[in-house]
């Protein structure tokens, strides 16, 4: 064990791992985090605590992760390169370790232009930091954990809990949302041929679709995501079945989206080299329990 986290134990056990996502609120209301943590607890092995997703200001990932941890939900703290230089990153990592957090996902971060989407004004004029990129951030984490040293070489005065000698870099990878199974399996074949699936645990990303419009947006505007037309057609068909009833149209599309999600989970887990799934029900945490049960992934292993 490198960190001793529950997620690491499940991955090491050979059982398919399940991670979910918890989006902190745009306020200082910690009760919202508690409520969402209770919805997810028991239905995933760990939950990503997003770091100001879509570049919108929210409770920090570290604070929300600490609240979730207190509620008995194992968190995966996210850290983006968008908002911090290497000094702030390392300070936050030490703080997270001091709070007992054991998992960290390194991300570039959504561009600030996304913060002005829809009804929000956001911060499109905010400056990016990108002092280091995601690969360099993984290297910083590895050096702190494995060698007890800061990025610049200075020793850590007291090694945090996750500093244990290992010879690996990133221990798990959560992919971008997968809708095109054929394309994903083609990429996984290349990964297997390179032996990368044996060096890190790959968790296939599943973003739960709520509407045809959402799928169209994902296909046209989200980098790395390709949505087959057949899935968009299925969501449109569900919408059309409701006629002019907007509430029913929403409900039918959400139901179809859950069906699609369960199918994708099975197809991803059947792909050689995959160690689990990362289910993202964006601002719809209440859907996770039903999805995990319907996919045959409940109860989660106790290790």
C-alpha cells in the first residue's frame, strides 16, 4: 500500500472500483457537502471533490474533502494547475495530508471562459497560473511522498502520512467521459500494448447524461469527448415521447440517460485493462445510488 486509502485497497483487490463525484456549493454552506456526502456514502469507494469546476468559485476542494471525510465518505481531492503556483500547491498538499486526506487527482482545470456559461457571469478575465502542468504536478506529489522533499529540493520537516517509498508515479487515472465505446476500446488496446495498464489503475469516466442537449454540448464543446449519434437520437426519442409536457420530457430523458449510463458502465468494465469506473452525475448526486445498484456494483467491498 502506498497511501492506505480505501480506493487503493479496492483497486489492489482486483474488484472493479467505483468512484463518484461531489460538487461543492457556490457558498460557504458546509451542510450542502454533508447532504451530498450522505447520498454517495456506501455507493462508491471514493468520491472526487471537484476543484472549482467550470472555473466557478465554490467551497475549496480541500475544505469540502475534509467535510466529506468527517462524514465517512472517502474523498479524492482534486487539484488544478489553473489556480496555483508550485508553492501554493505544495502548501495545500501538506495541509490536505495533515487533515487525513489520502487521494489526490491532478488536473489542468477548466478554462475560465467556461465560468461565464449560462446564467453565470463567472470570471472570464481571471488569469491562468499554470506554473506547472499536470504531469509536473504528479511529479511534485511523487517527490513529496517518496523522498520527503519539496519540488525545489528542500526537505519536508515532518513527512505527511502519504509519504511512503514506492517506485510509481500516478497510481490511478480517471478518463474523460466515455460514450464512444469503440473508440475507447481502440485506445485501450494501444495502452495494453504499451503495458501502461499494468503500471496504473485505469478508471473509465462515465458522465450521466440528462438530456439530448447535454449530449450535443458534450460532443461539440468538451475536449476529448465524442458522442455517437445513436445515443443522442435515443435521448431525442425520449424527449419527443413526452409531447409538449416539459416536466415529462425531462423525466423521460433522465430515465433514458440512466439506462445509457448503466450500459456504458458494463461495456467499460468488460474492456480488458480497466480497473473500475468513475461515475459523474453532475449536480445530480441523488442518482448515484440507483445507478450503482442497477449496474450490479452494490454493495461495495469492505476492505
